[in-house]
């Protein structure tokens, strides 16, 4: 089953003045929060957005929600898939935009999110991965927390044992997708960690941190990102990409830098102290 504006031969266009941003939303039995996610796109204060939703043949109310918004959604497809990352890859195969991102069917964008990303795209005029600060909304405790994404160099970020920023806040250009993508479908939980790590390792990509809160990551019992098997998959990614070796080399480099700096400082202080003692001695003898 499919629907949306594409099925009516209505396609949004990319231009230098108004870049087209493609957002892919994977969904499987996510009706509980799906409508909120759709509305967070509809309420953006930037409007050249292509929203593509790939549904894994849900058995809940997801299809009714998609049909409700089929005049607003650019394209939706409901068919059996091989998991979330297969759905995301499928979604980007229909994409017409020059800026890409994916937003899960339980997460949200702030109303100015895409506008700020587009402003950055125009300003930098280069291929990039941009990410922002974000909020975490806990559906069990009903509390929200604000988090600042890590803002270090590309490879320094890889020293982290986890994602240094929230996937919900990340956007990248089509050229980066063509270079690094698609997502590795062997992973059920950490395909994003694998994908973003490859971007950070590439010499052909740049990163930029927007120091404002632009996305909300929702925690609830059904969320894939809370599954304990994530740890095993993350360790596999680190091994495959040799991230542990990179982390060790960076750690050695940092230690070497600080050792060199401290040694120079120590030598300088010793020189000043010796000079001071000598001057005191000369004054006494005179």
C-alpha cells in the first residue's frame, strides 16, 4: 500500500534559494506517537520539506494515520521489510532532496529545526554532517532533560563509547549519503552509530555543531534504542571500524601533547627560578 503527494505526481523541487530537505520516518506499529511526529514536520517554519514514511506493514492504527495525512505527506509505503535500517534505506531511494535526515516515529523536531539546518547549509556551502543539542523526554517519568552534544574534533568524538550526539538532531548532504550510505542492515539497533562513525572517519566530510536545542528523543518501553542488545552491536561496530585502536592512538597523542607542554613549563619555571637565585646571589655579593 502506498500514498501521498508523489502518487499524484506532485513533487517538491530543490533550489539554491530554497533547498529541499528530505526526512525519512521508519515506522512499525508506532501509532501511539506517529501523529505527533508527522505534526512536528507540518509545524516547521521552513516549508520546502519532503516527508517520506516507510511502514513495515503495521497491524495497529498506523495506516489510518497515514491515510489521514496523505495530502500532507509526500510519500508513504507500507510493506514488509527487514527492519528499521532497511526501511530508512528504502525511504532515501525515493528522496529528491539535497539535505537528508531520518526521524523515528516517536521523536520530534522543534519548530525552527529545519530552518536552522538550511541556514547552516547556505552559510557553509559545503558537504557536512550537522548536529545540535537535544532534549530527552521520558514517557515513564514524564520528565524532560536537555543535553548538549559533544563539540570536539571529528576523530576525538570517536573516543566516546556511545553516540556523541542524538541521531534525531543529525542532518547530512546527499553527497555524503552517496559517499557513506546506505545504512548497514546487519544491525538492528546501532546502524546509526555505524553510519555516523564512517562519516566522522572520512577525510571528505565536515561536521558542524549547532549549539541550540532542535530535536526531542523520546524514551519509552517499546523504543529500540533502550534495548540491551545495543551494547553488543556497538562493540561489533567499534571492532569492525577499529575505533578502539583510533581511541588509543588519540589518547596517546593527547598524553604526549600534555607531557610536552608540562615539560616545557617545568623547564621554563626551573630556568626562572635559577635566574632568580643567581640575581639574589649577585645582589648579596655587591
